[in-house]
C-alpha cells in the first residue's frame, strides 16, 4: 500500500499526485516537492489515502519535507522580486512599443528562472526584450504566451454575479461552452450578459445545462397541441424550473398546466395548413367515379410537345424560305436574259 496526497501549486490550479511517505500531512499543509523544474513549494489539498501498488501512477515522486519558516520567507522574497520584474518589464514593453500585454511574472522557488506570462494577438518578436531582462535580473528568462481565459484565471476579479471569478477561485479546468447552453436555459442571447471578464462565454452556463435538458424532456415542446382534462390548446410557453407549460385554447384563453398532468398520448402535432397553388387552395378531394384527374406531368408533356411542334414548323419555314428566294431569283434572271435576246434581234 502506498499513501498518496494531492497538492496544488496555485489557487484553483491543477492537482498533482505525490507520495506522502512517513509524513503526517493534513489539508492545508505547505510542503516542498521535487518537480521537473526543480524544487517548489506546494499546498496539500487532500489528506493521504492508501492505494494498492497496481493503482499507483508511474513515476510517482515523494514529498521531500514539510515547508519550514525559512522556505516561507524565501517564497515571500520571490513574490517581491516578481513585482519588481513585472514593473520593469512593463516599462520596457512601452519603450519598445511592443504589441503585447504582460499578465504575470513567476519566479521558481530556487530563483533559477523567471517566467513572464503575456497575451498577444499574434506572434511577437521579444528577443531584444529578453536581453534587457536577462541583463537586469541575471537569471534565465522564459516568455510564455497564454490565452484570455488563463489571463482571467491568473489576475482574478469579480464576475457579473457579484462573486469571485470561478476560474480563479475553484474551477481547475476549462470546459467547452456553447451558445446552445444559453438557448436551452431560455437566457437572453445578449453578448454583454452571457460573456465573462475574459470576453468568452460564461463558464457557469455549463453548470446546469444537463439538468435543464433532463427536465425539458418531461415537458411538451412549444407548438404542440395538448389535451388536459376538458382543456385543449397549443403550448406557447415552458417553465422548466416549475415544471409547467402555458397553453392557449381556441378561445384565446391561456392556462398554466403542470407537465406531470399531461399524458404522452394526449400530445399531438399541430395540423399543417393546406398547400396553395396559383393563389388557390389545392383540392385534396379524391376524384369521383367517371372523372379523370389530369396529371401535372401530362400537362407539362403536352406543353413541351406543343412547343416542340411549333419549333419544328418554324424551322421548316426558315429552311424553305431560302429555296423559294433562290427560285424567284432564277426566274427573274431567266426573264431578263430572254428580254435581252429579243432586243438584240
């Protein structure tokens, strides 16, 4: 059996598994762990739990020790250095008129590297900026471009609901959000009301989406004809949370009915209006005995044949007209020659 705890390096950050060994840990303890980037200080999120050897992830590392007061003091010094580096880098960005936005600066626990997080619309050439930062702070510099959601998670703030942003308080991973979630919850599709501080759709739209979809299945859709007792009408509105629908009767009277009172066999589709042809309603009555309904295809066929016959007659007249003109010319030419011969005699 192996004891494993979950730790986080930042508030609402991703959780990582580490072996607790013989340490007596509890939630909220500060510990020193070994990572790929070197030693770091982390916070215990869950108390140690025992797992079988077959369920232990590969490459599991153990916690080095509990954080000491000197470690906490070193973390406080790094936080002060991060503020100085942030203001210095911001000043250099303005001097060079670079199209980028600095978000945060993070120093590793041992101070061997400084990571500068920024956002930008495209690629940015920051080679000269890195030279200025390395010359000023004498440490390794890493520039890391992030998205707008990660920016809001790092900065934090207050949402339109009046509470702290979900991403910076408890939301560890970003889930995909779509406009369909707002439609299913009957929310106004106003971008200013369904968008968060980052400019993207609110993450909270997905919290109750599945609940709304499951509750909607128990209610008839808008436009359906329902019958409940002696009342019959068309569904014009749904109240998903209360589980009721509003129906409009033929007398233009609206009634609120609970969805559980409507049986599935009493839900009908609205009758379709008859199609119209040429401004008149199409006669859908069956032909009586002795009557023969003319098929549209037959009429089209006769129309095509008629047009084809007229076309052939026109072509024959055009072909015949040159021959007649030639014969008339020959006749006129022969009469002229005979007239010349008589004059010579």
